[in-house]
C-alpha cells in the first residue's frame, strides 16, 4: 500500500519528495522483519547545475533506536541536475519494528565547487493495520 501523499522538503530551490510503500510480501512480522520501499524524486528548481555527492540517513524504529547511514551518492549514482531537471530512484528500508521514521540530508555540490546540504523530509514508515505509535 503506497502512501499517496508525498513528503516534501525544499532547500535552495531543490525539491526532495518521498513516497513510501510497505512491502508486505517481503516482510516477516513473526521474525520482527518489516520492509518498505521508498521512491525519492529530486527536482532542481534552482538556477545552477548541482551534483548529488553523498547521503546521510537517520532511521529510527518504534523503540527510538537510531541507525545512521552515510555514503557517496544514491544507489551507486552521483547524478548531475541542471536547472529544471529531476532525478528519481527507489530504494528500501528494513526495520525490526512495525513502524518508524526516516529522514536526513544529501550533500550537493554546485558548479562553482560549493558544497551544501539539502533536507530529505522526515517520513513515516508504518505497517497497514498496525497500531501507530508516534516517535
């Protein structure tokens, strides 16, 4: 079941939107294994070309346990985005609880070599038909 309302953050004219889907057939609640897919779209509404250099995710489960993921690019790519261009990718997130949340930032680099962070909106990961506990 997809979340039909995307989560959106805008930093320096760069729009990051996220939609989530709970992967019921790939999850195993009896083994405390829950899996979501998320689709991120990054749209450059600014005036200069930028490159996505790295990511920093903060993933929190329903018990408040935080996992940080840092690394170069996204799904093996460091895309360039000219003004008006967008880039989208799909990835996955496992949790050991039936709900949680994710958020973070991407480090971008301008054509002038300036590096800056843009916000990834914090989004909720919730199993359908489960009691939801706000973190």
